[in-house]
């Protein structure tokens, strides 16, 4: 993914997420404190800052510094789904996707969100793993096979030209 496109996607996500805050912003005591999720792999990211816990995105494992009450995003999502919130999570993804794309996705990640799918959901539909979906979304898999592209076309109800456009922005 190009740096300018990465910033563009990050900016879109931040702008979209700003609409999902709760609390009264005029009253700091009632406002919800922001949550910072840091995801990284390898030595490219420093975890020396207090309160920063590294999550390896390839294995979904927390580092040894993680306090006992910290859990991975995957574990949290599984608990939410087990509690009967799968439909609400899907609806939230669809709202986020609609908000950042205005209905026209320009990347695989945007198409996935617009469809209301998690990376794990998309992986199941593609008969692959969640880390592979993350690699596809990040543009780190340069040559997805024709079989994968056809499955993506079916999932997102796009022709191969539409799928190709999703990868042009990666």
C-alpha cells in the first residue's frame, strides 16, 4: 500500500470512528475515554511506552507485558459473538463501511466493511485464514490466485474488473 493511500484510509477510519463516540463532550467527566489499540509485529514498533501492549497481528498473541485483564481483539470479538451480538457487530461494520466509502469501496478493506464482514468472516468465505485476509488488505500479497479473486468477486457481488479496482488502491 502506498504511504499516501495508507494515510487516506487511516484518515477515513478516524473520521468515521469519531461519529461513534459516546458521552457528553462538553462535560469531560461524562465523556468516554479514548482507547488506543496498538497492533504491530517484529521490531518495527517500540513497546517501551507505559501502557502500550504489543499484539502480534500474525499470531494474535499478546506480549509478556500484558496485564491479566488485557485481551486480544479476537478474544473480545468471540465473547461478543457468544453473547449474541453478532448481528450488532455486522451492522456496526456496515455503518462504518458506508461512512468511509459513501457506498463505493476503493479497497478490499472498505469492501469487507461495507459488506459487514470481519476479516475472520471473509476468511471463512474464501476458505483461507484471517492472517491471509490481513495480508491481502495490506497489499502484502502481490499475486492472489485466480481462485481467490473469483471467490472475492462472488462474496462482494462484483465482476473481475471491480475486484481489480479494489487491489489498485492497495
